[in-house]
């Protein structure tokens, strides 16, 4: 069953903006009483996010934003939307609320990953084991730790629709960031996958990639990947570095060699992963090696002294 059929299976008042891999997907609800947007993309795409919402809603204002978790690619449009819609309500998972209140970029890990996010405010909390009304239907809020310890997923049992964020994609799941810092989270990912299986959604809106319906295939792929990472945590660590390098390339599109090296040396997460998993390598050498893998895979290019996104 293809992507078109999956989109057709969505509730009538749900619109999915499928974005590229720099920005998460955005899910817009146009209820009779309230409009809402789940996740808002990356900061460099914020103007596009605002434009997409404006076109879809027409004369209606956006009333509410909800973030499944506070990684930069899921909340980077919050500030721009708050500026565009001054009465906007913004709900975030409670685990990072204190960090957002004082805008602690270190605690929120934006600086650690070499990413950016414009400061925003929040007005409410998206608490697990509660319900939230979106598009006039009650959606269950479930804790979904693993990729992020405070992440949530949203499920509407009437239509069988799941907003899975980065807990499950059609071809895997997001990096287990706590695991990289020495905080075990592979078991949390496994438990979250089990939860999704029990919910048995008929259609899944992932944080990245197309809406899909083949839950069994997605879970099989995710569990195989998880088992491979559990057997070889260094493989997961290498994958994480590749993801961070590619994300930066998606953001900047091109960088000269000096600027690229400055970013590598100035991104604490890269050094953290190197020191824990690849102590025999230098940071510059490890980053260059993984960049060469991106080039070999057609995801990057080197032209003279410039690194390019492909």
C-alpha cells in the first residue's frame, strides 16, 4: 500500500506537511473550535513553515503548537509562529520545561549538537497518560523515550492514527542520543516499539519520511536495526556522527574547509562520541573518514577546499 493510500487514510481535518530531513514533518489540525500544529521544523525553514500554515489556514489563525520533543528539527519554527500568531498556545513535554523557561541552550543540547534554535516560550505541558483534543478528536499522549528521554507520541484510536515522531519511521528510528552520552536507552527504544505495536495504528505519521500503513514491516526494520546497534554500540555511534555531519550539510549546503573544521572542533557531541567509542582516532581524522563515507554514498561532495551537500 503506497504513500497516496496512506495519506487518504488520514482523518479529513489532518494535513501533513512532509518536509525534508533538515526539518521534521509538520501535522496541521483544523478543528471546528481550534487549529493546531504538531512540530515546527528547523529554524532555517521557519519562514517556509509559517507560509505553509498561512496558506493552509487562510483567514483562520493558528491557535496552538505542540512539540513531540525538543530537538532542533522539531521545534525550530516555534519562535517564528509565536511572532506571527501572538495569541499562540505552545505545549511541550514536561521534561525540558525548566530548561526552556531559562532558555538553557547547553541543557537543551542545541550547542552540543552544533545546531540552532530561536528562543521560544511555552504555555502548557504535553503530559504522558493524558489526552489532548486535536481536530475535534481526543488524542492520547504516550511517553516514548529512547531517541529522547522526554519524547512523546500521539495516538487517536478512532481513526487508528499515530504521530510517531522519531520513535518509528518507515525505515528505522532516530539516533539514541542518551546512549551516546552513557545513559542506556536501547531498552527504552525497544519498549517504545512494543508500545506502538500494542497500539496497532492503521496509519502512521512519522517525524521524517512519508506517511505509511505497513506497521509490521516498519517494526521489523526498526527491531533489526536496534538489534544491530545493541550488538555493536560503536556502529550506532558511527551512525550518529554521520547523521550530525549530514544534518549540518543540509543546514549550510556548503562550507569551506576551515569553516567545516571549526564546526567539527566546536561541536561537543562529536568529541563526546569520539572519546567514548573511538578513542584511538583523532576527532579531525574520524570526521574526515565519515565525511568520505558520505561522499562515497552520494550524500556529500568535496570540490577543492569546499564541502558540499548533495
